[in-house]
C-alpha cells in the first residue's frame, strides 16, 4: 500500500514574528543613527558660534564638543537604568527638569566650560 502525504498550507507564519522583530530592531537602529547624525549636524552648526564667542583653539573646541556627546551618551545610560528602577513615568519629569536646566546652561554660558558641564 502506498501512502502519500497531504499537501497542506505552507507554514510561512512561523518566521513572520521573527521578521517583524528584526525589522523593528533594524528600524530602531536606523532611527538612532539618524538622530546621532542630526545631533552631530547641530553641533557642527554651533562650532563656529562657539569659536567666535570664546576665541578658543581647535583642540579645546574639540574637547568641549566631545564632552557634550559623551555626556549625552552617559545621560541615556543613566536614564535607562533609572527608568528600569523607578519606572519610565517617574523618570520623565526628572528628565524634563534636567532638559530645562541644560537648555538654560547652554543658552547662558559664562565661560567655555559651562557648555561642557
């Protein structure tokens, strides 16, 4: 006796959740790269203004800009850990206050190092 297997529907839905997850991760990484590039463009636009206002050397200017970028990365790490511990909703008002303080500090620097810290 010869038996044949029934031709059933293909199981394409097994890989679909993985594809969505991979697409989500790729889109998030692309958005992060876009935002980092935008941030770099904003800093590049501010470089000439900083140089003209404070009359600094290229090395000092590069240090201030690097400190600002490293501070942003460190702030993201700290905010993530705080959000894990306290909850995202509780961390958002703290972040809002820090953004206001940072914005005022960036708008009204007394010296070059006020921009870095």
